[in-house]
C-alpha cells in the first residue's frame, strides 16, 4: 500500500516541478519562435498526470480487493 502512495506522491511532485518550469520553456519557445517547443514541454506534465491517476486507481482497486478478501475470509 505504501508503494502506491509513494508513486502517487512522486508523480504529483514531478508534475508540480514541470509546471514551475513551464513558464521558462514558454519564454524560450516565444523567443525562438518555436510553438512546438511549448507542446513538447507539456508532455512530462501529462505523463506525470497519467501516472498519478493510474496509481490512484490501482490503490483504490487494491484496497477494494483486500476488503473483499477479508470479508470472504470471515464467511464460513
């Protein structure tokens, strides 16, 4: 359970760091007149968001599976 929480926290931290870095990428893209650079700079943000959502879904599914298993263990 701790590993999934760790992945979720790391993904959110990486997403925050890339969000902080995004204005710098935008200024470089505008200075070089390269709009594609801004889109490439947003890829890590979306990747971290996907990892965070996937970790949250897996954490919820694992918790539900453990609850169902413990409930089934109590039935005779």
